[in-house]
């Protein structure tokens, strides 16, 4: 029997339920354990912690669907003024996800998110995909010329003499020919059909299932992909195909996150999980640029190296701060950390490794510019006010709480506290 279980980061599932755990079936737990242990992706070991009886979510957010229909939805742990609210947490996650560099949600607007915020995450993702699919089927599928070889009863195109002699030595009324045909049977359309067939099996929402069945009607004459990896390489989507540019990343995401045939049979059917550290980093970089429009903001700047020269005279260990903002004669260096700080812990729980990392950034940049260092963490009930430190008299460090809100204006106002007023005065 299909059902959806909603977890937050660091919450647990157990075969027998119990204190602090939600209950999951033994077979579903077995599939999830196989996903973590057998997944070819080495990062899967960071997705969740599993034992023979429990599953503990970590810093990956999204959905896993097992073969018996159990869907586990993992939401980010976000502190909201009104307490826990899964609809608000899901909506905040979707707003952040649309700025994720490797995500397919860049074309989502606020109205789209409001329309799907009450859906489980998997159904929300399917609804996003189907929105553009409806428009594609209305306009018509893209066709392309492709070569066809076949044995026909009349001559068409180019006669393939070697094949003709081999196949038609007896059947002289036939011709083995090669010719071009203008057809929608092209790699990208085969991938879209395969994605629709996968989602028809995965979806539990009848509205989505009805739309998938309707879309499949338009792909009736197109075969599904028989070699996903090859078709992903061969698929050609250019800027003249805007709808395909939006649909293709979704199809790739669904098909690559479905369990490949090489996995063991007890792996889950679908796993769409995203690293919250990367999502938070990309989201904050986007909002920092909006908060300081008069400054130059660069994510992942590659300007300095930890070691300028090795024995062979080459630079090594490139430094890549998450965000570098320049203006007003100085440089603001920021690193984002998806981690809950607690004012009651020593140094609020800031790790020694993070402090060393910021110190290395500061020393390299300070040689050329006046540097300010920031560690940006999500705001929570135990971390609402910034904390100030100093490595040296001219190298200050601030741990700053980033407010997560559905209102962009609130987030921008919060981040402007980092900058001097000239960074945003003209835009105010």
C-alpha cells in the first residue's frame, strides 16, 4: 500500500517506530539501506545513516520512493516563527532550489511555487515537469532528419549495394536502401517518453497521472529510449528550443536518479536527493548579489592559491571562497555553512576547520585588499544574533545568521546588515 512519510533533516525512521521515530516497513528499509551501501555514487554515504532497524536523514533533502510505493519525503530543518510547518518548509526549499546551479528549477516563479507548495516533493517535481510538457504537446514535438535503412519493395534514397546483394539475392523485387526521414523519433523525444513512463509508475496523485497519460498520447509513435546513457549524450537541445531546454534537465534528473539495471533488485525505484549545503550556498550567493547591487559579487572565485610556488615553481591548492564581494575599497569574503549553530555551545559550535579555512582566505586576500571575513549560517532559535571574532587586529571574522523567509525583501534586508550603506544606497 502506497504512503508518504515526511521527515526533516536528522529525524529517524524505524521498523518498529518508537520514541522519536516514524515507522517504516522492513522491505522499504532494506531497499533504502541497499541504496546507501550499493549506490555507485560515492556521495550516497552522506545522504543518510542506516542500520538494520533505522534510517536517519542527514543533509540531503528530497524524496526516495521504494518499490512497494512507500515515498519518504525529506525536508530541510528550517526554524520558522510559527514553529514547524511542512508546507512552509517545502515552499522555502523550492524557492531555494530554483537557484541551485545543478537543478532544473530555474524557470519557476513564485506563482508556480504557491500552486504546488502543498504537494509532496515528488508530486511537486512532477507537476513542474508537466507544466512545460503541456505547452510542448500543444505546440508540437520537434522533428529532425535521421537516416533509415530498410529492405523495401521500391527504390527510395540510396541503394546499399553490399547489403542489397546479401539480403536480396533471391528476392529481386526488393531494394535495400538508406534514406532520410523527417521524424520526431530523436533522442530527446525518446528520453521524454521514458521519463513520462517512469513518472506514471511513480506518481500517486491522480491529477498528475491523468496529465501524464494525456502527454503520452502525443508520444505514441515514438519508442522509449532503450539506451538512456547514449541518448543523453546524443540529445541535441539548442537555444531555439526553449521548452526542451526546460524539460530536458528534468528528464535527465528523473532518469538518472531512477535505479539503474546494474543495481541490486532491492534498491529503491527512485531517489531525488539534493545536498542542502550546495543549495544554501547558491541561494545565499544570489541573495547577496541582490542585497549589494553596487558591489561586484563573485561566487566561487578562483584568484588565489594556498601555496604560490612548489618545488617546480607552480602554484598549488587553489582557494575558492563561496562568495567574494568587492566595493568601497575592500573585499568581503564569505563562506556559507548549512549547519545549526547553538549559542550555548563553545564558540556556538563553529568548527575549527571552518576557522582555519577563513583564516587562509583572509591572509591571502589581505595582502592586496582590506578584508572582512564572514561565516554565514541559517538562522535558528539558538542563533539569531551575529557573533564577532578577531584572528588579528586587522582581520575580523563575523558569524552571521541568514534569515530564511518566503519574503525576498526580508532576506535582502537581513543580508544588508553585512555591508556598509553605500553597497545598496542607490537601490534602496
